[in-house]
C-alpha cells in the first residue's frame, strides 16, 4: 500500500483541541491552518495558526458543520490533509468521503469504517454478530414517533435515547416512563440535529449504576492493531464526562486483557485505521456490555498518553501518512496513574447551567498539564461546548495523581465566568471517589454533599469587604504601618452566591482592619499587589489572588473562586428575577429552539414554556407563576441574551 504524504494540515475544529493538534503537528514539521466562525474571529487557535480561513457565522450549522466550506478552506490554503479533532464533523462519514473526493487526506478512519462503527446502530449490529454482549435496545430504520414509543415499551423503562451520529452526552436522554417519552424524543432529536446534523436516534435499556469503561485502540492500513488500556469515565453529569482516569480502579489485569482483546478483534475485523475508542458499561458483577465506538480522538486522550508515554496525535499523523503503526501489544507498557478533569463554563449550583462571557483573568497552575485555548480578556461564546479547559495530572499512584490534581485546581485562576472548578475539587475530595468506588450514579447519589455551601462563607464575605475597601480607587491608598488619621466605620454591602452580607470596615491606628459581620473580626494586611493581597487573621497568614472589575470582585481563596458583587451603592433588587412577576427570562445566552405555549394558554407554576439551546445542550425554561400566557416575546430560532424576557404570564388571581 502506498504512502500518502502531506505537508500542511487544516484543523476542522476550534479551541483547545485545535491547539493540541497544532502543537504536535508543528513538532513534526507540518504547517497548520485554522478555520473559524464569526464568534471565533479573535480566538487563540486562529492567531496561533500559520493561516486561518473564515467558514461562516457563529452557529455550528453555519460554520463548523459546513462540509463544503471546510473543503473550500483547505483548497484555498493549500492544505492537503484535514484533522477533524472531536465533535462537530469528526464522526461524519460524509465529511470523510468529501475529503477523499477532494483529494485530501482525512486524518482518521475511512468513510466505510465510520459508517460501520461510528454509527451507534451499525456498530451494535457488528458487535452482536461477533458475539460481544451489547445493551438490549432498538436501532431500526423506522424512526416514527409511534414505532419509537412501541419499541421503548418492548425494551422496558427506564430507557436511554441516544443520537447515532455523535457523543458527548448530546442527543441523549434517560426516560423513566412512557408519559415522558414523546418530549424526551423530540428534545434528543433537536439536540442531535444541532450538534451533529443528524436527528437519528437509537434506544437502549438503561443499566442501573454501571461504570463507564472505554478501551483505546489504534490500527493502521496494514491491519495491525493494538489497545492502549482502558479509561474510567464514570463521573458524569447530564451523561457528559467530567472526570476520566487511567487505569480504572475497577479493572483487573485479567479483565483489561479480555476487554482489550474484544476491542482489537472488532477493529481488525473491519480493517480500522487510526485512533478509536470502544465504550462499555461494566456492571457490579464484572460483566461488560458494548455501547458504542467513537471513531475519533477522545477528549480524554491525555490520560492514556500520560500512562503509556505515547503521543496519540503523532500516531494519528504517522498512520494517516501511510506509515505502519510500529507497535505490537507487547510494546504497550503502563506507568502510574493519570486523572483528567474537564473545566466547564457552567454553574454547578444551578443544574450545571452553561455560562458565557468574558474570562477577565486566566492563570494556570505550575507543574501540571493544562489543555486550553484561553487567555485573560477572551470571550467564552454561547454557541459551543461548555468545556473550556482540561487539567491532567500523573502520579506514581492514584492518590498521588489525585492530590496533584486537587492542588492544581486550587491554584488555577479563572475569573469572570462561572466555572465548575469548586465542584471538581469536591468530587476529587469525596471519600467515594478517593476510594475508587464512583459509578455513573456518583454525582446523582452525592449531589447535595458535592454542592454543599462552603463552610467559610462568612470569612469569604469579610475578605470580600476588605478587598473592596483597600482597592477602592477613591479611598486612601493602603500603606503598611501605623496611621495617625482618624478612622470611621465604612459600610460595605456584598452579594456572594445570592446571599447579601452587610459589613462595617474600619482601619485601626496600628494599620490593621477591624470589621463587624455578626461577630467582630480583625485582619492585618501585609501587602497589596496588582492582583494579590497578603494578610493574616487569627495568627494565620495567607495570600489571595484577586481581580476587581468595577462593581465585580473575584478572588481565589483556599481553592475556591469567589465571585462578589459590590452592592454598597446599588438600589435594592426586586423579586422579579425569580420569575415571581410572571416574566420568564432567559437563564443564559442561547437560541430558542422550541416555544411550548401560545398566548391565551393557561399554565401552572413550573410548567415548561420554552426551550433554549446553549453550548449544544437544550435547557427547558418554566413558568414562575400559574396564570394565562399574555405574550410570547421571542420566536423559534431567535438568539437571546441572558435576562431577556421570553414569555409573559398574567398571574391567576
């Protein structure tokens, strides 16, 4: 078989994965071309590339899912190969075929292999014929509502609805009963269409509390194939992975060999070329069931790289250029333990609601791998996935890797956009995770513990008041030492996590600060820098990184990012924000995908009235009061901003 050399690669993706691919490509001597939407015009992956080509408007369907635009961009830039990354078109057989037809090397499996294994329905048929146990379900061509409901009833509730064309939890719904099935089916199809351009779904029986175990495989065009061990991806929210690790605490060497042999046999049977991942559910008895195959590089590939010492993107490029894999199974050695967490722009305390906006300050920890495309002042758009960075640790043992990751997260500064940083730390510290016992039910079972308020909330408020006081541009500049000036109490009013705190601050003659917040406290400030304050309280000295942006203050205190709003000069806030005034407001920037009521309809409190899509996930908005729908202020397909009134309801008397 002849080699297919290429010298310039177009990366048909965005964000951290685009930069990750660029890094290896450049090390191997390849030129790199970026593509971008209007929302990503100033993104880091655009500036870091040798060349960049605009491919459309902000929505994925108008840019990153436009096959013809990406092919044209490759031709215009002189690229002769295309790397799809993950998500978007990475598992789209039509895209792989379009690259082939255009004379471009698709850095991934063949269209035939994607058709066979990238489609969930087709993959299950192949695995069932090979005798691999699969989750019972329906993957038929008849997608009518009536047939889907009938098949769901045959399988037995609860059932899972899954998009056939992609992953990442999009187009996936857990349905408890037949009554909830029609709405869940509509929502799953809509989400799948928006994320992957294909609304087709399959049904599976829901297996209770399994582990999510995946096997990494690699093949070449000469029918060589190996597995690179497993990853445990059981810690998930909304069926999307948050924490991944390798090896799995639940997989013995014997089970690893069994699962690896099944995976390698499957990819060899279809002549699979490139990187791929076979995903399984592992039950409490040690039995495993095939779910699907991802015919692409996974988000979590760095943990496999950490324990094997291999660069998976380098292997992709070498195999795509026609080189043999150059590895046999005996060459694959595992060293230590690796854990990855996904830093997402979302509010864990409000059902993981996606967040967008400006990342006012971004600073990474030292000595740990961080994959990202962020910088201070960059915009987090509402149109794409909420994952904004990955933090990966590697240690000789699982405990060492876990400890390094906790410290790294505690040092990471991400100010301006709400993230799940604190939630990830809570997960890593939880005794169940520490003991290696987490299943896919981990977050659901321990949600209250993981989201419990910080014990130092009062201390946070006191520190916030002090920071606002010493950084107030109209206040006397802070200087160390004693002061002979008269000191008067200064009232400070702050909001943290929805709670309002009233505090009085006064500077003492010895240079320390005294405050009153239910109890008297005293803080001595040692130094105030551009973004750091060093202080002591009760004999304990600490340094805190902070950022003040007008009436907003952000600081990193004992591993938690605290977002503060200065209400000292603000007018009182009405109860309207809760929806108690009958107005339903958009909870985030996003696109209206479904208006579920019409003017004149009678609604009850909590009834769904509108569905908004943000960061490729759908979010249902409900009525805050019972009454009659007075007005619909948006139309399907309209892009809305956070806080916009979308539905108005006249409250029932």
